[in-house]
C-alpha cells in the first residue's frame, strides 16, 4: 500500500524536525576523499571505511598520491574492508582517469562519474548529492528496505525505488532525503527487529507487521 501525499509530507517533516541538515557518516575533507570513501564503502560499514581511510589519507589523499602509493600498498591500507582487492584495482584505475582526463578533479557530470572504474549509479548519486547539491537519492540496502517496508516507494530493484522516490518526495525535502532515509534504515528501521516503538514516522508507515 502506497502512502498518500499528505503522509509523505508528514514523514519527511518528522525526519527533518529530528535532523534538519543530515550529513554523511563517512569522514572526508576533500571531494576526492569523499569519492574514494564512497567507492570503498560497498559491502563495508562507514565505521570500517573511516578507520581504514584515516591512515590512508594521512599519507595519500589525492589521485596522484594514490597512484604513487601503488596498488599493493593501497591493498594493505584497505585490507580490513570487504572486496579490498577489487576496490584497490578500481581506485587505482579511477585515479589514473582523474589525473589524465579531469586534471585530478572529481567531475560533476553523471556520465563522467559513472565512466570511472568502480563507480556505479549509487556511488555517482552520493557524490552528486553531497558535493554538488543535486537532489539525487542513492538507493542502498537501507533505503530499499525503508521504501518498500513503509510504502513510501515500493519496487523490485533499487532503480525502481529510486525512480519512485524522485516522484513522490516533495521538492523541499529532496536534497536531504537520501540522508534521512539511510540513517532511518541504519538505526531505526533495521532489517531484523525494527525499532517500531521509537520510530518517529510510525504513524505514516504502512508495514503490516509493525509493532509497538
């Protein structure tokens, strides 16, 4: 069952009242650090990524520096993360493209971002939203669950959910919708035993199994 426009409005008003300007939980100081951290975050927690990048960025936090570090040493710094072999390979390839095609800068166009090795639609959406203030929504497992469970945006694939969210979320909430939903899914509407008793949007939720 889908939410009504009034319920969607109320849902985001509640989330906004709790955290008016939510931020990513990934630690970064530069556009490249954000891009690299998002690339490393696949199948890894933000906490885990932050621990790995704290040491990595202290010695190499630009595409040029990562290339000088080399793939083998990069692997050592991110070996605590899942899929670290592939991530190291893709990050090295991305750094090479950034240096040779973009003057070492993170591009602001979706097509250029998605052309980078290891950067898919979800990663591009995160970068576009955080760095360039585009009203995009990167649908990860948390947002996919929240969208389907609450009735806010149901779909069989992340792209289905993303497209529905972009249609139903009022424009005034689009810039921060990604963060509100991901944080809600990460800490309240968790996969197992969701915390319905402390959910700020329970009145709007259409989940048949919700419990108080």
